[in-house]
């Protein structure tokens, strides 16, 4: 080998050669480590936009979406439900059925035979997922093979996908190895197109996602007529709601459920198997060219060493792929899934409900700044735990098991931190947040994440800051059945009682009435959430006795309070299910008569529902009740279906603004607009307005300024037993106050 100096003397163009060598080395580095992926991906996205075209229609998607979860129940679903879906799809003439997620069915599940039968009925045309899950530590994998009973009647598909650092799945494997079997991806199983071991093909995202025939799982479970459109098609069933199942970033679409990626991949193969030249093809071409130009014997050595280094780097970054949020760079829920695989810590979910609204109002570059501020606040209040970011304003973290006992204080503190608006690019943004906790480490991280989110949603619906997931709800059906069995007796033996929450007249400053709220203090379980047992009673047609009980007590109390010439209105909640019930009107008349209360002093609060707003019969029923002289209030106004037309037809005397709008009144401009316009609208229709959920005096003042007629909430008084109400009225009477 010659000394460098001599060689350099012989070859005059030295800077040119160094430049070339470095170009090759960096090209190799970029290629292997994926540094150029973002640029490459951007070009691909642009190319796809130009080539956009519709799907063939052979593949339809059935989504377990938000609607399905609301109407049918939270995912994961029961075996029986999967069986129903297969039966109904089979009846509708679906060609083949593919499940995009592993079904968790236990060997001793009583509904297993029904599921097996349903699959048998499809003659081997049902395919279920057999996947692997990476363990948190080490290179091992957990294999998820379905039960042998199911394997004998169904085909297997693999739904594992590899994503890049931006959570984009550009490629779909033809097959993957699970245990000792090679299992095709859904795309490969649908089309019969196969590749060699470990080979994948690029997914053609120029196929319009919107052109895929889509059905909500609700349609399938409820067997609606629209299922006819599935005749002869291949159906992929997957999750399609935030917080459940896998989601990937799809170029040009944003975060999308994995079922859509599976369907587009299948459509790609239907359109003809594509070929791909990786980054290494142009690289090799460049390398050969450069080698020819340099004609130097040592170049391959240098390149070999650099190549080895780059490969190591590539292996290292591999694990981090798909683990960060594409906008903020924050670790995402995939990262939480692998980090929390075997954790014994508590899991907290936070959701900013107006996140989408806030983010769209900002210039796109500022979204990262918004997330940074949110994460900073969360970290400040959660004791420094690492925060993971999901889609649509969802954040999660794991909390040390020891902190679970004072989780309430911590989350109340966090709520307080979020009360002041965020300042992003000079703009003040109100953030409305709620928290949900899963404290049961005995389950899979995926199921715990769903529970924490569910608790978070429940907290928000109830206007609370936070809630802990209640595992007894897991056996919801059993508990409901046994609870309902106890309810009748509980009413008779006094466990079910009525609390009264005072209402303030904003004009006179006097307490003008109360709302009756049912309570059940169970001897062993303690207080039971009224919404839970009321919903159960409604679903199983047991609401009549409960209503009768509450109405009787409320009217009895009202009669007492009106006895000495004072005016005190009593509001009672009426389940919409009772509207149109033959016994309702006689029950009201008899109760008023029994206690001698003038009908005008009774307010019936009814939440509007879709069914009610469209049915003329229901309106007639309400007019009928009104004709007794009592008052009618539209409860939870703003969350339901009230169209202007409904408001005009409904014979209500009062609108009760839902507490979700009242909660943020001082800080949220949009809520102020909503409340203001509701007040105007109600007054123009000759109706009064009550604001519920008033918790602070600033809100109360603002409501008074806006012309709201009445207010109710913790600030004025909590729901209380009759005896406490008497004391309360005593100390709040104008005589006392003066
Ligand atoms: P609702 O009619 O909207 O009742 C008001 C709910 O808000 C009550 O919850 C009350 O405790 C709570 N609340 C009152 N002030 C505040 C406040 O300042 N802040 C917050 N965050 N919450 C406040 P509760 O008692 O849990 O009742 C829940 C729901 O159950 C009621 O919502 C109503 O829809 C239903 N319900 C209660 N009693 C009956 C009943 O006797 N019959 C029927 N059909 N439904 C009932
Ligand atoms: Ca109410
Ligand atoms: Ca309400």
C-alpha cells in the first residue's frame, strides 16, 4: 500500500475525491438510518395526491366506532356479540369476514360454542387475527394464537404492521411468522397474492380512503337493512374510535384506524402487486459510478466500516419507530403500550375536550407549542411522570402505585393549574380538561388505557374533574341484573331516598325552589351512582316505581314548604321513557291530589332525545301534561337534539342549560356565546332559563348580568336530605338575611 502523501501527489483532484467519498458515506447513513424518510415521505404524499383514485369496492370496512360503543357498549366486546356480527353478515351474504384485532375468548366462555357455530356457518370464510406483541424488555415476543376451537373453523390472518418514526405504515407485509407458522396479512389473504418470507409491499395511499364502503358495527349488530350492500363483498371488521385499537398516520388523511390501512393494502393488491426499489437501488448506482470515477482500492474498506456503523444505528432507531407523535415529537400511546406492558402503577388519562377546536384556531406551526405547554402543566402537577400523547387531546401517564390514595388531590390540583388559559403565540386559549384513572394493574395495558379513557369520558359527562374506573362495571350486566333485583326492595325499605338541591332566583336573590334527586345508599356498597341505577332501571322498564317514589316524596315535601303561603317550586326528573306511558298522567294527578299541592308548583324536567324531538305523539303527550297546569323544563339543554323547530313545538316553560356550558363560562368565549343566545332565545319564546352546575361566584354574577333567571349548583347548595333543607331555608330566608 502506498503512503497517502505519494498517492495524493499522483492524484491532483483531492478535494473532489473527499467530497465524493463523503457524499457516498452520508448517502449510506441517510439510507440506512432513515434520516431522509421525512423528505422521501413528503414526495410520496405529493405523488399520491396527483394519482388519487377510488377503491374497487370489493373490500368493505365495518368499524367499532364511537356510535357503536355508545349504542352497544364499550370495546372489547363479548363473544356473543362477535357471534351475532358473523351471523348477521353471513345472512346479509358477505363473501368473507376478516377480524383486524385478536379476539380474546376464554376456553370456558359459555358463548364459545355459539361463536364456533357462527364461524362454521361461513364455511371457513371467517378469518381471525393471530398476532405477536413485542415484550417491553428484550427481544422476546408474546404470540397470540386463537383457541384451537376457533382455529379449526376459521382461517388465520396476521395484522402486525411496522411503522416509521412518524407512525406511518408505508408498507404491508405479505405475511408474518407467529410461533412456528407463516400467517398471511389480511391483504394477502383477500387477494391470494403472496411474497417471500419477510417481504412487504408499498401500500398505495393514492386510493381514496373515503371510497371504501363503510358501515358502523351498530348496523351489523342491529342487523339494519343497509347490510344488503355487503352482499358478495369481503368485510374487514376493526376498531375505529379514539383510544381503542391501533391507529396510524395516513398521508393525506391524518390518524386513521388500522382497519383502514388493512383495507387500502388489500385494495393495493387488488389493483396489481406493486414493486418497490428501496433507497439502496439509487445508492448502488451512485456507488458504482463513484467507484468508477475514483478507481481507488481503499474506498470499499472505508465504506464497509461506515456501513457497519450505520447498520448498528439503524437497528437502534428501529425500536423507536412509531413511538412518537408526528406533530409534537412527544412519545405516543404506542410508546405507552410497550412501556406499560407489565406495570403495577396507576394509569391516568387526561382529555382536553376542546383540543381540536383550539388546535385548528392556531397557525399549524403553533400546535407543537400548545402541546408543549399542556405537557409542561401536566408534568408540573403529576409529580414529574412521563407524559404520553394520543390523538385529539388525549394524554396519559403512569402514576406510582403509592400515589393512588391521594389521586383525587393531585387531579384537583391539576384541574386548578388548567383553569388559567394557555398562551400560545400571543393567543390566550382556554383548555377544558377531565381526568380518568385506572387503578387495577391486573389487566392488559390496552384494556387499562380504554378504562382510563372511559372514566375520563364519564367524568366529563358528569361535569366532574376526574373519576376512577370502576371495575365492577366490567360485569355490568350481572351487576345490573342483581342490582335491579334489589332495587324494588331498596325502595320499600328506605335505602332509596330523595335529596333536594336548592335553586336561586337571580332577580330576587331568594331561594325559589329545589330539584329532587334520587339517592340509593346500599348497606354494603355504600352510595350508588344515581345515573348508573337509573339507566339500568330505564333499560329494563323498571323506572315507573322509582319515579312514583321520588315524585311522591318530592310533592309531599313541596306541599309542606308551600303550606304557609310561601312559594316554593319542586322540580322532579322524568325519564323520557315514561313519556307516552299510560300510567304517567294519572300518577301525577293522584300524587298532587294526595298531598294537596297546586300543579303550578311542580316542574317536570325532561331531557330531550332524538326520538322525542321527531315524534308528534310525544309533543301531544307533553301538551297533555302541561294542561294539568304544571311546568315543563328541558333538562341538559345544549347537549341534546333541540332544533329551533323542536323548541317551538315543545310546550316547555323553562330551559335548563347543561352544566358543561356553565362550568367554563368565565373563561370560555364560545360557552358565553352559547349561554347568551340560549337566554335570548328562551325569553323570546316566553320561557325561563335555569343555569345548573354553578360552582363559583364569578359565574353566578356573569349569569345574572346575562339575564339568566335562576341558578342551581354547589355554590348555592349541594343536594341534601329534607331535614338539612329545612335548616338551609331557615338560614337563607330573607328575614334572616336582613
Ligand atoms: P341532572 O338532572 O342534570 O341533575 C343534576 C346533577 O348535577 C345531579 O347529579 C347533581 O348532584 C349535580 N350537580 C348539582 N350541582 C352541581 C355543581 O355545582 N357541579 C357539579 N359538577 N354537579 C352538580 P346526580 O344527583 O348525580 O344526578 C345525575 C342525574 O341523574 C341527573 O342529572 C338526572 O338526570 C338523573 N336523576 C337524578 N334523580 C333522578 C330521578 O329521580 N329520576 C330520574 N328519572 N332521573 C334522575
Ligand atoms: Ca335535572
Ligand atoms: Ca341537568
